[in-house]
C-alpha cells in the first residue's frame, strides 16, 4: 500500500470510529454501523488499482460470520457504507475516484488473492450528485 493509501486508511479508521461514537446505538468498538446491525470492521482502502471506469477507491471490510445467505442484508449494508463512509472520505482525493468498490468478507483475505473458502460480497458504485449508484458488473 502506498503512502497516500495508508494515509487515507488512517483517516478512514479515525472517521469510522468517530462516526460510530456519535450514534445512539453505537456498534462494537472499531466497527462501522450498518442497517443490518452486523459487526463490520474496516480492513483497508486501496486506491492504487484502477477500476473499469478509471480511478477507483476500494473499501474492504471484515464481517465475522458472513454467510452466503446474507446477500440481501449485505446489499443494504454496502450501500450505506458507500454513501455514509466512502463518499466523505474520497472528497478531495487525487485522482478523483470514478468508482467506489465495497467489499465485505467473512475473514481477512489479502487483496487480489483468491480465497474460495471465504464468503465475499462485492459491489461497484458510480458517483452521482455525491451519492453512490450501483453499477452492473
């Protein structure tokens, strides 16, 4: 991870903790609040690998106990993570991301390495009017 991505990760983790602390029903320490109420832990932010539409920001999260049957709840969680956490953290970045990719995984997986035994969900979003819009694969 380059210095810029490491810096963004530090900001992301600090912002996630600060946002969680401001909520009435704060999630477990270090986790990010999502509609499903699951324990979602920020893992990293990757900005040095382009997406299909140019610059991309990839936000990866670990969700212990994530199961293949959790797809519907995960879709709402990924939308919230994109709108409420990723968008604010990409403001002012250079280059400006054209896409945000949210990944939820049952356990930590090194970026780019296949791990068929770990449940992972991915969603790609375009950015329109400061909001995340799901893009078809």
